[in-house]
C-alpha cells in the first residue's frame, strides 16, 4: 500500500481573501498617512501665516513710527519758520483764511 502524503495548498478563495485583507490594511495605512500629511501641511501653513503676519505688523509699526517722527520734525520746522517771521506768517494765515471764507461762501 502506498502512502499518500497530503500537501496542503490554500484554495483560491483563501488566497483571494488574504490578498483582500492585506489590500484593505494597506489602504488604511495610506489613508492614515494622507491624513497626517494634510495635517502637517496645514500646520506648516498656519505657522507661515503667523510669521508673515508678525513681520507685516512689525513693518507697519516701524513705518508709523517713522511717519510720526517725520511729522514731528516737520511741525518743529514749521514752528521755527513762524517764530522767525511772525508778522509775515500772520499775514499769510489771514490771507489764507480770507480766501477760504470766500470759497466757502460761494458753495
């Protein structure tokens, strides 16, 4: 009598089921990786926006300080000119006021 050794080969259904399970796990991993990638990209974007906002605010504040300083210097210079020639300055102011009153009356 001959002894037959039974070799166990998985059936096609078992192989297909195993492959589908592995494929499902791979898609789950891809989905998880994609979510993490999007989260990291959004976090980087938010950080970049914050940095740009800080630089813009700082630049605007420096610009405003410069304008204030220039305005203060101009006002000082204007005051010094008036102090040098008070009579001429008063006549110019009177003339400008007269012209403005005439112009406003026409309207």
